[in-house]
C-alpha cells in the first residue's frame, strides 16, 4: 500500500495513532508544498501519478493517509475484547469490545478527526511556508472544510497558523456533502433522535449492520465494479487498484473504522459555507471536474464555481475534463497534471527552463491532452450554471448519462 514515486514516512500524531504519509521532494529549491487529500476508500497511493510531475516542476508534494485508511490506524485495539468469532477475521478483530480503551473514549474516525489531522499535519510536518491543498471527492470536501475551520481558529486568536500558510485550494470532483446524521448545531432535535454517533463502543445492532455492509464492499470484485462505474475509460481501472484497496481493508480496525465513519454526524459547516470562508480569505481556487462523473455531475461543479466567484471576491477557475469520471487524477493523470501545473505556475510561478502553457482564457476555450494510452482528453473552461445559452439547451452542462439517452 506504500505509494510509488515518493518516500513513505510515519508520523506519531496522537497517543495510540500513527499516520502514514508520502513525500516527494521538489527537484529544485522550493517554498511551496502541494498537500494531496485522498477520497473515501483509497489512500495516498491514489496520487502516484502526481508525485513526479509536480515535484519536477518545483513543488514539494505530500499525500497523507486519513486515519482509518491506507497505513494510518490506531496502534492498539481501540475497544478490546470483541466477540470470539471476529478475532480471527481479517478486518474485524479490533474495535468491537464493550468498552473503549484508554485514550479512545471520545475519538471518532470521521471528518472532524480528519480536519484536525490535516491542520496538525500542516503545522508539524509540512516544512514549506506556503501550502496548496488539493483533494479529490471526499478529499476536496475536506480541503475546503479544513481551510474554513482553520480560518475560524485564526479569527478566535488561537495559535494555529496553518490557515495563513494555505495559499490555494484545488478541488478535483469534490463531493459537496458528507454524512447523513444531521449536525447538532444545525438541527439539535433531529440529532438527538439518533442513539449512536460513532463513539466507542459500537452497539451490537450497528456492529452487525456495519460488518455485513463492510464485507460486501471490500470484496475486490465489488470494488472493481464500483470503480468501473465511476470511470469513463472503456478499459476500466484494472485489477491492481481494487486489490490494493481490499488489502487496506484487512487492517484489524477496518470494520470498526467503517462503522464510525458512516455514523459520524455532519460537520457544523456545510460545503457551501466552508467555500464561502475560502472566498472571504481570497484564496485562489481551482475547480477541476471530470464531466462523465455519474455522482458529482457538472451541475455541482458550476454551482461551486458560482459561490467561489460570489461578489467578485474569489479568484476561481473552473476546468471541465472530458471524457473523465469521478477520479480524473487516476483516470486521466496527464491531463490533470497539465491543468494543475498551468494553474500553479500562473498563481505560484517557479523558475523553470520549460514553462507550462497558459490556462484557457475565456469560457468555452479548450485544449487537448493525449494520455499515455492514446486517449485524447479535452479541457474546457466553464462558467456559471445556465440551462440555456443563445436560446438552446446547454448540452455540455448536462450530465453524461443524460446525454446518453439521446
């Protein structure tokens, strides 16, 4: 599960929790770091195609495994003494006892913990003074949320200076929502109707439900089917990635972490509210979205772009990749790298012998990148959501699955 093209490192973040991260040093002296945040169910290895191109262009690249993914896990059983029948089952041995271990009484693996992890990681492990946060899917959501919450800490005059170091945010098919149990702040009465919200120990009723779901999802065939569903590449994702994900799921705390994640309440800030904070801090934002994503369809990208340029406070670019699905950095890596490097160089230029080309200047302008397997990917600058343009339906703003009906 260690990623290629970067050095694997471990960081003792909290008592009882070790975090794994990858680092690719810039090939030239650099004061800018790109911190890559992965999506749900994958880890730092999902960014193997970004380490070398970005580091060669003069940016030090970090990718960290969220706690409960990759190689970032509790060091000990967080709730020991689980049922005998689970103790010999890979992925289910830890976390199902009747009492939380010391130090794990309030720890819930989920977005709140991950945001804390991101802030601590930037403060303690990222050496460069300037930081670009970039994330795909859940990672994009966390990039916006972390930036916003670190900004609030700054306003509250805490000693957290991480937000002052964040100079840009890149969102790659960022999910605009996470969690299904409502926030206590936003809906306290509904929040209280849910008897369990992720704190150990895990109730028996939740344990059975979570184990059944977890064991179904972590089957390599199920993983490959799901990944192929969200990719636009006719060749699919291959067998290696599903096997790496399945291997990650064999950690003794895997099922318990999954149960906590799916029952973690929503954050107090929505994606829209968090993006507003990014705009208020005038942080340049790149929205890089695969058009053929069946989940985060073009509407969500255009909607996020509209908020990012609200009241002309934000400096945002919205680039649409086609054909490309939910994880463009994995499915169309050369195209994503080209977009990232053009955007990075425009906002944070490096002294390079060969400079990247410019981003498309006007809405509708595009360029084409040829992937290693000869697929040609179009990159087009997009703008606000609009159902009609010049009296006609805006075909390119419709989801790919809708277009396929005609």
